[in-house]
């Protein structure tokens, strides 16, 4: 199957059918930093937040990008 356009985000662990230690590439990371608040699927959104937390913990995401993620999205978050 060929995809005509690059998707904005591909989540490997869709619907918790598998387990993988995820890391986002630069394009995906920037897209999610700018748009995570629009993701309506709560388990998937939670999974993205956890992945970003892990990326900071393992020094795979800058603190600057982490704070941009928080400032863009945390005020819209409805889940703990």
C-alpha cells in the first residue's frame, strides 16, 4: 500500500495492542507540541504525554520543547 501524503502522526501502540518504547521524530514532535490539545482520544493523548515525559527523562527532548508542549497544551488537558 502506498500513501500519497505523509501523515501528521503515526502511533505504534495504537489502542494498546502492543508495547513499544516510542520516540517521536522531529516532525512528529513539533506537530504534537503544536496540536496535542486537539487529540480527542484520551488514551492516545495520555500515551503521547507519557512518551514525551520519557523523552525528557532520557534526554531525548529539550527542556525548551517540553515547556513549549506544556504551555501550548496543558491548560486544555482534562485528564490527570
